[in-house]
């Protein structure tokens, strides 16, 4: 089964949605009102829906299980950040940070399993997952201090979106290369 084309489209759309979300959230998060909470819920739902779409393109195996796990985790994160929105910026950063840590680790594992040439070696996804893990820790530390700000979430989403767009570009380049056959 050729998974390159469906993943290319999915990664491109996911990346563009993340960047668009970041632009919308940057202007809507202060103070945390209804629009900000809706956007906070939408961001992990984009990830959840993307994971479910990606499941259709993947063969059976541990990569599928990790992708399903990420979809369920992102759905729970959507509920969590929606509820945390009423508690203020620190509460949102705790939930978002915990989600970033766990989903970042899962993204690294998926990327490591997809290092083959057909799926583009996944280095942008490995970097994005690793950064998500580290940034999630930072968010939780920041939430413990007196300087909790949701400004960082737009930067996070923009970075993630750019890595998804780069990965889509790499998949597109690899799909256009002629395949060599060995006899």
C-alpha cells in the first residue's frame, strides 16, 4: 500500500491548519474568553482528527497503535484544555504542557518507526516531537511561576505547522523521484 500520497496531503493540510490556528489564537487569547476556549479545544481536535485520518493510510502494526493512542490522547487534551480555560492561563499551560510531553514522545516513536525511504525518513517529525516534549516540560514549569502566558501557544502551533509542511514537502519530493528496481 502506498501511504505517501495520503500522508503528504494530510501533513500539508495539518500544517496549514496549525499555522492558521496560531494566527487566530494570537489575537484572541487575551483575555481567555469564549473564543479563546473554543480555539484551545479546536487545536487538539485537529490533531485527533488527523490521527484518525492517518490510521486509514497505515498498515497494521505498532505505528498504528501509537497513532490511535495519539488520537485518543488529543481528544482528551481537547476536553482538558476546554475545562482548564475557566481556571486561567496556568491551568491551560499545565494541560497543554502535559499533552505536548506525551504526544511529543509518541510522535518521536512514530517517526523512528517510519524512517524508511518511502516515508521520507521523518526527520521533521522527529524534531517536532522532540521539541514538543521539551516545550511541554517548559510550559508546566512556566505555569508554576507567576508569569503564565498563553502567547507561547501560538509559537508552538506555528513551529509544529511548519514542521508538518516541511514533512509534506519531503514526501512530495520523494514521491517524484524515479524508483530504481533491483533484480
